């Protein structure tokens, strides 16, 4: 073959390849893309364009095809088998991705679709880089049968292998039904787009048939429901573009893997900044609420915090902040909701956050203002003992630097639960407004001095008198400080400076524990 002829043949093959690639990249075609846009949803490729730095996306396995001949699939082409997989850079850092495309056979998951996802998950684990899934799928590809279920099984297995090793984020950007909900549930963080996404085990039709309940898709499993009622969704967003932007923001706080350094931000705040606004933030009356988020923002670099599960278990706040450019995980009681009490949901929310931070070497800052655990049959029967134990376990097993600041109430078992010294806090500070006691003064006197109060000519006056004495002894930080149970009492405005000094002092903390297979956290 002459050189010219060979060149022409090669060029022809390249042209063929480019034509095929372009056709595959169109996924379900113009009509389906228009339908997707009508629903205010982007296609997988449009989402990837927003997500990755320009021209950094490398597609993996574009040419994979399904191999099922069942129920008409023998003559059905499903471009890219309904999922775009690959890797690229997000603000200069490598991230692996699987983005289902609803335009291509409803993004349904068959054997080969699943294997494409396995491939990028395996690559992410090997490369020790974050894995992001953008879900938009009708679920298991019905025509293929059990290989689809096998496909999900392999994803769940990989989610579990990757857990605590690389960060895993899932965005729900369309339907997610049945067992398909469990890959998101196994991931670290779940984002949901309001109005266009839903996730549930069984949809409204089955719900109606089985228990006669009438409910819409959105009420049952929309972003708002999961962000405020179930706690399944960590971040509810307004649109696809908002979703991509918020995922990028979250990634900016996370290391690539548990073996990677924490990402450092350039936009550092002033290390010497005194937060004078904190000196007056605690109300005179101990039962008045105040804005704990203001405290978190004061302590954070540039007043920025990334809050998770903001609308669920609002009596506790979990958020990432940066302090001198480095990520820190904040857990704080929120006196604005149920006085910041600990209950089942708050315990779950905080425990999972603590374990994430510990797995990825993110230091923990705990801000305590907790009146106790929520009493009553509702909480007892919901298992507050079991759930509350998670918090004790999570804090105790965490070996990252742990700093605690008691702003006001720290009562009873809840005092212990909010990263007290005996749960391994490296340093516990209290503001002069702190009340550290087994219980509130009145309740304590009612038990300890029951007989004296009953016998007194004016029982109410006697109760008050005894309560004042109890308060003077215990409802302040001095008794705890005198025993070294807290390490220091500080002026609130000084808190940021102290935290900066402590994080610096503790940055090489290395704590080894008894060797064993793994803990058995109460679940
Ligand atoms: C095969 C599917 C599919 C599926 C959608 N499609 N879901 N193909 N298997 N699960 C296809 C449709 O046939 C159609 O193909 C295209 O995707 C677009 O779907 P439409 O129905 O036209 O879209 P829409 O009207 O927007 O409705 C979306 C939907 C509906 C509500 C999600 O498609 C639907 O009900 N799908 C089935 C949902 C389901 O029951 N999945 C199985 C869940 S059980 P054409 O060729 O016409 O474009 C499950 C078990 C997992 O997932 C267990 C894991 C452990």
C-alpha cells in the first residue's frame, strides 16, 4: 500500500471514529434532550461541563454497549449505555465521576452501565481521589432482569470499600427509586435538586396500593422532604447548576483521600482577629436563645461556613469552616431549636459527621450549649439510649485534634456527650457564662432537698434559696476548672485566637489505639 493510500485509509478510520464518538455523545438525541430541558434538567454532559475545569474531562468507556437480547433490547441502541463516566479536574484537583443520562433509555441501569460505574469507582479507589455520582435514572433496566440487580450490588460493595478512604458524594438530579437509593445512602454526602429529583424505596402508586396513603412524588421523596424530615439529604439545592456549584464548594473542604493532606485555602483570615461581638452574644437569662451560627461564623475565616443537613435535627449544627485556611468540622448545639437538646436525630447527625471528619483527618471543634437529653416516651421508644450512644462512641473513637468550647449550658450526660475531656477532648475551654453541672439547680434541689422543701413554712422560698446556693457552687465554670475538668476559662472574644493556637499546637497529633478489626458502633 502506498504511503498516500495508507494515510487516506488511516484518516478515514479516524473520521469514522470521530463520527461514531459524536453520535454516541449525543446520547438519547435532540428530542430527549429537549424533553430533559423542559423539565428544567440538564443532560449528563451539560452537568459535566459545569463541573469540571475547562477541557479537563477524560471520558472512560464511551463505546461500552449493553449485551442483552431480551424484550426488544437486541434491536435497541442505548448510547454510552446511559451513563457518562470518567475523570477530570475540579479547581485543579482530580475527581472521578459517573453521571447517568436520562435521555439515553431513562438512564436505566443494566449490566454494562453498572460495569462502567464499577470501573470509575475502582479507578477512584486506586488513584485515591474523590468519587462523585450524578444520579438521574429510572432504576434497574427492567428488560435485563437480574444482571441489573447484580450491577447495583457491585456498586454498593464498592461504596462500602471506598467508605472512609475517599470522599463519596452523590447528587440526586432526577428519579431514584427502589434499591437504587442505597448507593446514595452509602455515600458520605447526598445533594438533591428541589422540584426535579426524588428518591424513595417504593413510589406513590405502591404506597397507595399497600397502605392506602395518598402522597405525591415530591411529598414522599422530594428534596425538601429528605432535607427536613428524613435527614437523607445533606444539601437541598435550587437547580442543577446550583447543585454542581455546591458540590464543588463542599469538595474544597475535603482531602482527596484519608491519606492525603487537607486542602489549604489561600484566602486566609487574620490570625489575631478578636471577636468582640462574642463578648455580648450570650443573653442575661439562661433560658433565652441566641444565634449559635453567628458564633461559628465569627470563629471561621472570613465568616464562611458550609452547613450540612441544615433543615433536619436543627437542634444541632454540623458544618465545615476554615480556620487559618485549614478545614475544621464544627459540631454545635443550637439553642434556637428545642433549647439545643440532644435527641435521636441530633445524635445521628452529629455522630456521622464526627466519623467522617475523623476518617479524613479533619480536626473537630465542638461548641457546647446543651440542657440535656430530650425526655419522654417518644424519645425513649425511638431509642435515645442507642442513638445517644453513637455520639459517645463517635467522639471517643475520633483521634483527630478535638477542641471543645462550652459557651453556656453543659448539663448531665449531654455534657459528657458533647466532647468532654473524658471522651478524649484535647482541650476544653469555657466562657465565663458556662454552667457545668449534673442538672439544673431547681431540679437538683427538688431531689436532694425534697424533705426540707416540703417541711419549710414557705416551700417555694426555700426552694429558691437552696437553688441559689446550688447555682453558686455548680452552675458556673469555676468548680469544673478547679478540678481540671475544663482546661481554661476564656473571654469569648479570644476564642478564635485560642483555637488557632491549639490547632497549630495539635497539628502533629498522632494517637494510636488498641489493635483490633474494627469498632462496633451502636447502630
Ligand atoms: C428500562 C426504562 C426504565 C427502566 C425508564 N426507562 N425507566 N427502561 N428500565 N427502569 C425508559 C423508558 O422506557 C423510556 O424509554 C425512557 O426511559 C424514558 O422514560 P419515560 O417513562 O418516557 O420518562 P418519564 O415519563 O419522565 O418517567 C420517568 C419514570 C418512568 C417515572 C422514572 O420512566 C418509570 O416509572 N420508570 C420505571 C421506574 C421503575 O419502576 N424502575 C425499577 C425500580 S426497581 P424510551 O425508549 O421510550 O425512550 C429498581 C430496583 C433496584 O430499580 C434494586 C437495586 C438493589
